[in-house]
C-alpha cells in the first residue's frame, strides 16, 4: 500500500508516456486494496480474541463486505467518475465515492470496537489496549490526510500501529500453555488482578481429571497428552463466551466464571458434565474422560488472595474425588453452594 501510494503521487501531473494509464491503474489498485489491511487485521483480532477458527470463517464473509463494495464502486467509476477522476493534465481528483470507501473501512473497524465491548469481560485488558491503539493512530492519520491533501501518513501510521499491537497481542500467545493452547497460570493471575482491582464478583471452578495416571500408565504419555488436549477443547467449547478456561498444571484446569449466582454455577457445571458425557458416548477410545470439581467464590466485600481461592476449591475438589473413589457418586461431583 505504501508503494502504490508513493507511485500515484510520483505519477500525478506528469506527462511521461503511459503515465496517465499507469496513474489510472495504480489508483485503482490502491483504492481496491484500501480495506484489505483492515480486513486482515479485524480477522486476526477476531481469532486472537475468540480463538475459534470455525467462527472466524463464518465472520470473514462479513468482514469482506467493504472490499466487495469497493470493487463495485470502482466498476461504476469507469462510467461515472464517482470515486476519482484524472483530467487531461493527468491530475488526480477525489470523488464522493472515495469518502464512502473510507467510511466503510472505518465502519468495519468500529464494528470490531463495539464487538470487543460486548465481550470485554473475557478479554485481556492489554489486548484491548493494543487493538484500540491500532484503530486510533490510522484513523487520526487518515482524517489528517483527507483534509491536508498531499501528505502520505496513513499507511506508515498503519504499519507502526500494527507492529505495536502485534507485539502486545503475540505476548499473550507466548503465555499460553503450549500443549493445550489454553491460557496459562500467568494469565489467570493477570485476570484475577484485573477483576479484584475493579471489585467484580467471580467464581474459581477447579477440577482434576479422574484416572489420568491410569491413562498414562496403560496407554502411554502420548495418549495422556491427547487426553489433556481433548479435555481442554471440551472445556473451551462448553464454557460460555464470557468465561475463561485455564490450564493450571498437570491434569488440573480452572474455569474463571465471572458471576457468583448459584444458577450460573450450576448451569456451567451441568453443561460441562453433559459435554463430557456426550464425548464419551461417541469417542472410540478405550477409556472415558471425567473429572472431579470444587469451587470457591470471590466476594469483593471480603476479598481473598488467588491462592486462598485455589486452596479452597482444591480442598473441595479432593473431597469429591475421594467420594467418587468410595463409590458415592459416578461422575463430575460438585460441592453444595456456599452461602445460599
């Protein structure tokens, strides 16, 4: 984009052979591709935030709407000059259609902004800051370039903002658990700090896979790793969009439920239980996956440390695991709701 824009400015007003044709072609390419960097960025941000490739494929056709509409306007421009014109002196002039294209691109970025706001509870604060920084710098540069004809700052600013945001967002990826792809304990601590600082209520649900050692001993560590990956995927898909799933260590996982209502806790546990039961009925493995649960509730009026909450949930989890070993229940045990 920087190269194309530089070429258009060099050709503008020149009288060299074929300069008019080259100016027309390069401006068409520049304008046609105008929304693509934003489309790519919005798709990248979508995947980094929601970590769902199938969902991204569904959204991509909507993200490409500005690009498709731009192509239609450029076809119309051949007959009407609605996007741009080049006069007899080989001088480029904007048309109203160009402003529509820019507005469509900004509209798509604004859509991402409002979508992020709807899911802001589940998103790492630094990722939000990075995405907002990305949007702010090119938007300001674009507005300046629209009003101060002749300066070339929008695409360099786009590169600068993207680089900063990419470094920040990829840092989040580096912190993820390399086996399961789930957020790690470090990210749990970051989220805990954010929620406690803003006095939010939430629940730590901790669970430990049942008979994981048996899977490792009988079927090998590779199969044990596959069981952990499967468990992580099942949890990720069973959790609601505003909940976070973390690998705590070994075969222990934590769900950070950003609610302290009994109904939400019960529904979350029941949904996870059903997800695992459905998987066990359909999978062809010689073993089943199950887990024992325990949870603890954070109350801003009586705050506890993360370690206190984990210890409380861990204690209840092992009470339920022992109950399971003693044959008192079959699967996915939870403790009764405290402070009813």
